[in-house]
C-alpha cells in the first residue's frame, strides 16, 4: 500500500475481496463469525488515539470480545485500500480496544460490515511517523523521539529518522502510544511516541499528527 501526499491529492479506491480468516494465530471458519451480538469486554478508557490495521493477511484481522486470543471472535477488520482506521480507547497486555471505526474500506457493502467495537492485537496495528510536527519537538522534518514515559518532558530514549521501518503498538495512555519500532537496517527500539509524531493513515500524510478522533 503506497502512501500519497495531501498536497498532490489522493485517489482512494477499494479493491475486491473474497473469504474471511484470522490473524492472531487462530483460524476461523466462515461468515458465521461475523456480526455477532456479544458485547466486548469494556474496561475504563485510558487513551484516545487512532491507528490503522497493518495485518498482512488478506483474510483480515480478528476482532475479539476480550484482550486475548482465547476470547470469542466477533468478526474481522480488513487491510485493504484505502485502509481501516480505528479509534482506540483502552489497552491491556498488548491488546487494544476500539470503540469506533474511523475509516472502513468496505463501508456500505453487503456482508462486509465489521464489528463496531472490540479488541485486536496491537501487533497488527500501526501508525506512521509524522515527518512534520510543526516544530513542536525542535527536530528536523524526518526525525522523531521515543520517550521513556508518555510525557514530552520525559527522558528521550532514542532519536529516529523517518525511513523504512515497521511500527507496532504495545500500549496507550492519553494521546500517546507506546510502540515497538523495527528498522529495516538496525535493532528494535521501544518507547512512547508523541502524538504530534503519529500519523494514523496508511495512504496519506497527517499534517497535524494524531488527533485521536
């Protein structure tokens, strides 16, 4: 999936899709797992952030009733152009609870309605580095910090340059995300990512960072 810049305009289109499956290690069968009415486990919200589904499995990402692979599957989210973006309000042990879908590539298509809320593995969610934070962090346009705590006055653990990298979600607090960053050439780093450096779209840039809604 290639990202395009807002200044140049974006042509967003939806690709066809067939079949359903799972991503968190437990395969599921057919359409009987979609649209179940069982309510997901709701814990007290501790964050308001957004991220996109990065699961490479074309069959989709399981949405579960609770934070873990043993909980019931409520349905799936799809990683198709122009991407699925969710609003996250809670985390537990690497799992993220979302309470709404901000962008659904199959909106309005019969048989493709995803669960309105539920838990998904943070390993299959991502944000991209926002390369222009408006000078908030004092860094060059292609750099961002990872922090020891979700506070811009906290110790800066690492300065990273925007390059080919894989980012997955570990935790959230307020509008901050704790992430694991795997560089294409280099080690893995973990730390908290400032909201101004988060872009929740897989296809466009985010001129104002991650607003969380």
